[in-house]
């Protein structure tokens, strides 16, 4: 397994990160734990999840796996995300201090951790001042609840603005961006890669196989069928790739 530095930080992670969006949905707990076992047996150490994955079940499954395997847990680098709704209240969504405070504590509880290694903002929030979000993240690093923070699904100007404000205010700087990137979706090449390079941030591409479309098991002129990720639900994970 190859290793990389996490953006500008001194932390080392495996080049291949295990995404866990299917945990608690397509993959039940036994299958999810088997995937984690195999990944770590091959030398992996980087787990990526989010609070909204299966409404918190993905984090809970990972948390139980970490508790049952203390040796692997010591090596694991765990990333999760917050932003999307985890309740029906008006403050159960977004990147406000109020929502993120609750979301982070809930993720820590589900994962059974005292610190989340990488906490990512799952998407931009146009309603919350970016200064409020960045100050919360800086406080979370200072308090020890998170080790690093990053963004997901941000566009170029989001990255530039957030990075420059963090620098100007003396806040902890973001270390990574997690964008969608594969042979079918290459938008980040236009300006997002350059924005990350300018900000000194690493890239953690998600959906490198295009939701399964790049595995070779689907045909351009046929709708997916059978016991595959898209066969059970052709719109799962990227309807933009569906045959037209």
C-alpha cells in the first residue's frame, strides 16, 4: 500500500482511502466489518465516512469495529463529515456553530472516539458566514475534538475565500478538499485543482469509479440489473451517469 502526506500536514495516510457510504445500506454490519478487516489487512489506514451515511449507521458500524479491534484502531485515521440534516429542526442543518457543535459531538459518540482525525464540511453553506464556520473549526482543533479539517464539494472561489480568511484571521488552515473526480466527471481540472494548489491543500477524490460505471460491468445501452450497487437502484450514487 502506498502512503501520502495528508495535504500540508505531517500526517501520513494510505493513498487508497476506504469510503463507507454503503455501510448500513447495501453493506450490512457483517459485510462492512469484513471490508474493514480486509482493507487493514492489505495495509490501509484511512477510513472516510459522514454523519448522513445511512443516517448515522455508517459511523456506528465503524465505531463498533474500532472498539473490537484496538490494534487496528491505533493505526486508523478516521475522517467524517457534517453539514446535511440529521433532524427536522431548523438548526439541524448547515455549517453554523450551533449545528456543527451538535453534529461533531454526535459523530464522536457514534464513532466512539475522543478525537476525529479529519472533520470535513460536506458542502458549502451560503446562509452561514464563512467566518463563523472557520472560527468553530479553529476552536474544535484547539479543544482537541478534531485533528485537522477540510472541505468537500467546494468550488474554486469557496476554497480561495475560506483559505484566505483563515490565514488573515490566524485560524487553523484547511488541509484537504474532497471533490468528485473520475474519468466521467473532470470539472475540478478547470480551476479547483489550481485553487487547492494555491491554498496548499491536498485532494481526496471521491467516486473514482463513477459509482461503478467505470468498472466495466455496465453497458452503455442497458440499464443496470442484478445484485450490484446500481442494479438494485439504477439511480443510486450518480444518476448523471445513466445511459441516455
